[in-house]
C-alpha cells in the first residue's frame, strides 16, 4: 500500500465525490447487504452438505446472481485490475462479516476482550474494502512489493526493527482508512 497522508486522503475523497457522487450511507447499507448475501451463499452450501438436499445447492446461484448484480453498484470491475478488485472486495466483505460474527459469539460467551479484537479486525477489513473501492489504495506497485520478512536482494531476514516499522506503517494506513469510513460513511444520515 502506498503511504498516504491524511491530507492526500481527504483530497482523494473529495475528488472521488466529484467524479462519482454516490450516497455513501446508502452504499454502506448495500455493503452490509452484500455481506449477508455472501453468508447466505455459504449457508446454502453447508445446509446442502448437512442435509443432502440438493435444493439448498440450487439456491446458491439465486443468491449469488443477486449478489453479483448488487455488487456492481459499488464495486468497479473495469480496468486492468478490475477482476482482482471485484474478487478481493467480495472476500473483504465476507471476512469482515465472519469476524463480526465471531466477535458477537465471544461477546455472548462473556469474553469481551476477544470480542473487541474481532470487532476491530472486522472493521479494519471493512475499511480496506472502502479504501480499495474509493480508489484510496494505490495498487500499481502491489505486485512488486517485497516480502515483509526478507530482503529481496540478499534473501536474508530483515532486522526485527524494520519489520515492526513496516507493520506499524501498514496498520496506520488501515486506521486512517477506518477514520475516513467513520466520517464519510454515515449510516445515520437519512
């Protein structure tokens, strides 16, 4: 991920609003619906496997087709990396939903610390979804990124301090995206 200052992020957000003036609160609702549609696809699969009733498998395509149609409203599939963004977006939403569900189960079991960690991770993935789809994440150099643990030139393990620095920079970018999502994607605006 390209390191972006908060000012650059705000500028990029403003530019994206001018180009594509979407109602982000409506898009947030749609993104949550998409999470649930992916979960339904999974549920029909597991129900079919458990019950051995093929009707559940048939319902997968009904829900999948609806999810694909609705996803086109907020995920741009065009461009050189369109298919990758599409697939990654689906998995970001699915993983976010699953982590949220793990968090709610931990909360129900009285384990607030684990629940809060899961909620934080779910929100980080959700923020990455919006960062990716609002084109706030530069994907041009993603293929060339060197592995975090090893130096490409020498194939030696990087010093622990350098690895920690990379991890901190990555987390701060995700946190900035999360802060942006809190401000820009306000589901409470009618």
